[in-house]
C-alpha cells in the first residue's frame, strides 16, 4: 500500500519536487523510510480528494476477490439522499446527519458524532465548492452491516466549515463501510464522480435523489466505456 514519492509524482504527472512540497508544506501524510518518503495510498487518495487533485481511480481499486464492491449509485441508494437537513452550525448539522445514517443497532450515534467532531477539530473536511466529506482521514467502519453506504445530505442552509475557498458548505457526503478496502474503493468512486461535469451539475440543481443517483450511474457507465 506504500508508494515512493517518485512513484506518486509519476502517477500524477508531477515533478517529484512538487510532491515534496505537498509533504512538507501542504501536509500530505508521508513516512521517511531509509531516506525516502513513502506515502500510503489511502492517505494519498484522501488528501488529494480534500485538495481537489484528480487521481486515477483505477490505482485504488480494492483487490480482494471475495469482497463485492458496490458502485457509487448502489452506495447512494443504501445511504440515502436527504434534502433540507436542518442545522445552524457544524455541530447541529453533523448531529442531524448522524441521525439519518442507516446505523446498525450496536452503534452509538452519539459516539459517532464525537468521532466526527474530533476529526473536524484536526482540520476542515470541506473540499471546496460548498462540499464536505466528514471524517475522510479515518474510515468509519461498521461491522455486520449489509451494505456499504454513501449518505448524501443537502443542508437547509449553508454552514461555515472553514473551507479553504471560503465558501460555506451546503452538501455533505459521509461514507460508512465494513472494511478499509471498501472505504477506499467508495472514496475513489466519489472522487472520480466529483470531477464529472454531469454529476456535479446534478448536485448543483435542486435536491433530486433520483436525478443524482442516475447521474452517478451515467458517470459509472462513462468510466467503463
């Protein structure tokens, strides 16, 4: 799962000096191993998603043959698209989002909320253009859950998440999955879709669950073609 900084540079068509700048200035997580920086592919994808950098999603496909990998549209159907989620600040919108999640009975919603808040305290999960992906740095793993899910919430009113572009957040995506590999797969699908013009256009229209799910399907068909 580890890549050398030179491999990351080649993958993203960048100079290695740019990758080193990301590590030293922009907090791309990396480990110094025998004088060479190495980067976990999970960290690379999540950092790139936060910073709006497009990464070829094929690199991050989960490799386990015995794990059925959901499509983004399937995960959205499992997690739901919710319109008009209320809240006056980050705490209240995250609390309301947690209350909408299809959580297993043994999962304490209040504990999950505290986990989300702790992640936000480390730095914003807003990725710009009014979108946030709470808790991207550490996957939310839910055991004994029938399907991995991507829950999409359109907020009743925009909320300040401290985004780097200064725009308040109006859309939240939250990924829940049974394993890190499935989380990585879903995040790669979501990152790919967020660079797709039709999918972004569907998000920018009025909250329409069926239209958004269909846009995800079209995006998936386009990737396979």
